[in-house]
């Protein structure tokens, strides 16, 4: 739409000084700019086969597609799958994960860009992960009779309140152009229904993220990370290695001191400001009581790696940046800043206790606690977890996780977990069992997609 294009251009002009500064400072927004701005993408399809275009906003959604795409390919081996992502880190991860598939940048939502991209990809189906809805793209897809399915869909309270103020606009330009929503839970489906999405376009499938949660700690990636960080082995060792060794002088005559115990690992994953400062302060105090405790700190956004490195340096705690570790360390330092993309899962395989970020400041709605639960990591998170409300509630109810209200409670509950090995084991087992029971969303989501393929795609191709 020309009017919407004009609005986008005005916003782009107003933001251009900030965007130029960000591009210079971080390198963002510069890569593959022509493809994003003009939709200039190339998708080889010599056969040609029907194309399913799967889109993920960033790394988290790419990981979700890592479960869904192979399952789709298994059901539909005659289709070509194309994957796209919005962010630079998402594209990099998608190209690693889907090395055998075409991976393209998602176009900016200008009518010319989305039109050219749709013409180049020529999809028979578009699958959007979670919540990436853009009006020009959706309108252009509908005009081309390309069905759009939103999978693992969610609707946070904040988004619901914002969209309800202009529900008629959302119905006309967003929801009305989506063929089907495969929704994570009934509460999200109800919010979409209140916003005007017909009930026959809604299906509650559960979260695909449960299916992608690995319960296997002893993986090549985890073993390699353990080797580089000078841990005894990949994954947690048997409980007895976590007991603190007595001083040699306290041993009976002729007895030998046990070998030095493996450090206990606290992983703070997908953190946002100011959570890194909170975590570092809590860790410094816990170290006084638990001298074998080590921290792996994983900021959510790569463009904050430098900022967080400065925070750790100012804390005075010995630390290392994972990106600079190319040979095994002589000894694991107190803090490891995981400033790489795609290694969080491997790091969860090393963790004894966890904290999932975006949950303490009331702005982000929490990051996923499903992945650490799958690894059997007893996790703590703050009260602001509306993005994962159902998963958080279920984990707390079964005793697989703890919700705290602030930094003081975070320290208190972590101290209990570090002191009580049996509590850690019980919580980890409960978390893992919950994930196992919730799995199956991938198959249900593919059933929704298959229904759309049967009713829309083949009819379109025959027309």
C-alpha cells in the first residue's frame, strides 16, 4: 500500500541518524541491505518443486524451526523449503543449521520489497514462527493466493492491550490475511479470538519448543565446550564430585585427599540489562559461601556483548570471553562470558543451576525456561514471564523451577539450591519429566499445516 510505504519512509528518515550510528557502532543493518530493501533474493529451484517458506525472526525462532522444518521435510519430501530470518545473527544461525537449504534475508515491509521477494521465492506456503506479522507482506501474499500459517503463535498481554485499541485495523491488515494460527495455548487463542480472529482459524497445538528441548547432556558440542573451559567432562558429573574436598591436614594418617572437585556451574542465560549487574553482584556474594561456584553469563543480544564484557571487567571478577578461547584453559575462571551465538544449548548441558533472563525488570516478559528444563537444570526466574506464562506456571507447579520476586530472593533461592544436592536432583527430574509430557506439538502443528496444504495450496496450484 502506498500510504503504508509513505509511513515507513517517514519513520525511516526520522530514525536514520540513530540507524547510521548503530550501523557504524555495531555493524548491524548493513549486511545484505539490497536484499532487504528491494527483495532481491535468489532461490534456485530447477525442478520446479512447490516451495514452503519458513520464517524466523532471530536465533530463538531459528532454533524452533530446527525442530519443525525437518519434520515438515519428512512428511513432504517433494517440497523445497526456503528459510529466512530478520536479524543478522538469525541469518548466520539459519545458514549453519540449514546448510543444505536456501536461506534468505527477510525483506523490509515496503510493498516493492515484499512483492519482489515473493515473486523470487514463489512460495506455495508461508510459515511464520510465533509473531512476525507485517501488513504489506501479508497483503501481498493474500493477493497471490499464498496461504500463511503462524506457528507456535502467542499473544502477550502487552501486545493484546495495544492491539485491542485498534482491533479493526489489526483485523483488516494483519489477522484477516492469515490463513491459520497454530497457537501455543488456549489463553493466547482466546486473546486472538477477542481481537476478531474467527475460531475456525485457530488451533491450539502446544509449544514446539518442548519438542526441541534436548534431554541429552553428553553431546559433542557440550563435550567440546567442557574441554575448552577445563571442566572434567561434558555434562554434570555424579553428585559426589560436587562435595567440597577436606583439607589434607584433616585426613587420617595414610589417607589421600580426593581429587579436586569439578566446579559447580551457575548459568545465567538470555539476560537483559540490568540483569547482568544483578547476577554479578549475587554471584560475588555467593562465592563467599560456595568457593567452587562458577558463572557462565549469556546475554540475550549479541550487540550487548561488549557492554556486558565491560560490566564483568569492572566487577573485578576474573573472567574470560568464550569467543577468545581457542585452546583449553588451564583452569576455568570465575566467570565465563558466552559471547558466541548458537552455544547456549551446549552450555545448559554443563549447568548445575540456572537463571533465565528477561524476567526481573518487567519489560521483556521473560526468555524460554523450556530448554534448561529439558536438560534437567533446576532454574530460577523472575516474576515477569508473560511470554512463557504457561511453561513457567507448569514448571513451578511440578516443582521443576522457582519464581522469585527480586534480586534478594534470587540469591536466597540459589543458595538453597547450591546447598541441597537432593533438592537440585528432584527439581531437575521434575523439570525434565514435564518437558517429556508436553512434547508432541510438532506433529499437531504439521497437522494444521497439512490441512492448509490440502484445502488451499493444491487448489491454488491447479488454478
